[in-house]
């Protein structure tokens, strides 16, 4: 049974949802599934914007067939060649052999890497700023390389101000009938998942996101249609401001994310004691995570949200505990900067955790170390509690400064 929605006159959402998928890209947990969005314009000429993942291919093709209602498909615009969006290109060409595939030079390079069917006669290679008329609707193409693949482009429909934005402005989470952000309790259902999606998927490419945003400074965008998550048609400033802040690596608000590794509970006890001391000092928005238990994508999302981090880890084989090492290296690879960080290490016979943390943190830009790093010897004895109090005071002072 087809499942489509007309989002503006002659523009249809023809995507679908996958609630069975456990992990996005086989890495990121999907407790609420994920949507795969595609859009079909039915003007004098018809244009399909992106395809979807193989998991919902049968529904997708039924949706497209229903909306076309016997008409031919003139264009398939390929904004992004990642497999969760390009998986149905070959099937579309088989069904509509005269369809023109709209993309850039890099698009077609990737297409030939993924597919063995020769579709070169269908190629319509476009340039930055080029326009394609469909009748009442006109498409203009903007290249957005490395947001987050090199071939990515955005398609802007001029008459209605619709930005088809590829993966940008996307989110984890399946849609439940309502396809518009203003029809959903966005703050409670999608806000965290949008940040988790951005930080982990696009976070490394903040400079490129900023370059893409600048292209639309004087463009009248009235709707944003991503390939994942809800469609934005109201209060676009909300998501645009989030993307501007996230891509400049600026925290959304003041708060503390404490995350730790602990083999036997001793480092955990210190982190719990510190969190308790911060709470007693009136600090709100405290998050506390065990890196061995919590998937790193959730920790990374909160690190993107908040201004301060406290990292606690034991030494393991004279080096940094490897799960913590992996998380910090991922934060460095994602380009995290502009944060205030406090450090707690633990060792019994050879101290290495704080040194290992510094080695990775020192690769990040504009990082301020708050308070003296605390290196615990197995357990925190009462006589060293003043050091923990001093660290709590330093974090409090940093959080409450103007």
C-alpha cells in the first residue's frame, strides 16, 4: 500500500521509514528507527529528488508509481550518492529508461563505482548555480562538497522556496505519519536525535557546513526538505541557528558532561562524588556517562551541546583505558574545539591516564583545562577530598563566569 503526502502543490513526499534497523551505518543505535525521504515534483516535467535505502525499496517504488499515475519520469536529481539514498537509482532507470540523471561530475564517478549497469546515456551533468525548468517549478543547484561527502549538492526550488538539502538538517528517528517538524513535539522527540545525527555524521565538516550556509544568506528559503527526519516549513530559524552554532563548534548552553571509564568502580565513585559536589554548588544540566556502557554517539551529542567536560579514566597497561582512548580520538577526529575540560586519572602502579588524555586533547583547538588534573591512586582517600573540592570549585567558577 502506497504512503505519500503532498507537502506543497505538485510536490510530494514519497519516502518511508525503517523501524527494524538496529544501527545506522552499522554503528549508531536507532532506538526509534530512521526515515528515508524522497520527493517527487509533478509539473509539466516530473522530477524525483533522491531515492531511498534498499530496506524500503518496494514501498518507495510503489509510492513513485502511484504519484506519477502513468506519467513518465523526466528527471532524477541525485543530491547524494551514499547508499541509503542511491540504492534505487538502477531500478528507476530500468523502469524509466529515458530518465535523465541530474548530478555533478563527482556524482557520476561514484555512481559508476557502485553500479555495473551503464547509465552514461542518462547523465545530465550540471554546474554550480545552473537551473532546470520543470514548468511552474524551477530547480537551481548549489554544490555543498564535504557536507559530508565530496559530491553533495543541494537543490533549491525557486517558485516555492524549497531547499532539498541532502543529509543536511537531517535527524535519526522514524516519522509517525506527521512529516512536518511543526506537527511533532520536536524538542522532546527529535531535538537530541538531530544533534546526535549532526555531531556524529557531519560534525567533522564544520567549515564546509559554514561555507554551504553562506551560499543561502540572500536566498528565500521557506521549506527545508532533508533526506532524514521531519520537513521544516515553520520557524526555520530554529534549525538554521542550531546548524550555525554546531558547525562553529560552539556549545548550545552551559552545563557539564562527565564521562568516565571504570574497571572496578573506583573511578566511577570519584566521578559520582564530583557530580554530587557540583550539584550542591547549584550547577544544573549535569550529564554522567560510563563510556563502557553508553554508546559514544550519545556522549558526543551531549559534548556538542554543553560547554564543559570532565573526563575520568584509569590507566590500563600503562596507557589510557582503550574505550576512553577511542572516544577521545573520535572527538578529535570530529574537530571538537571551544570547550572547557577537567581531568581525573586513576592508577595503582603506573600513572598513564592523564598523560594519555592530554596527548589527545592537545590536538583539539581552543581547549581550556579547568582546575588541576586529579590523579587518584586506586581510591580517593579522605585526605585528598580537598583536591576534589578544589576541582569542583574551579568548574563552578568557570561555569558561572559572565
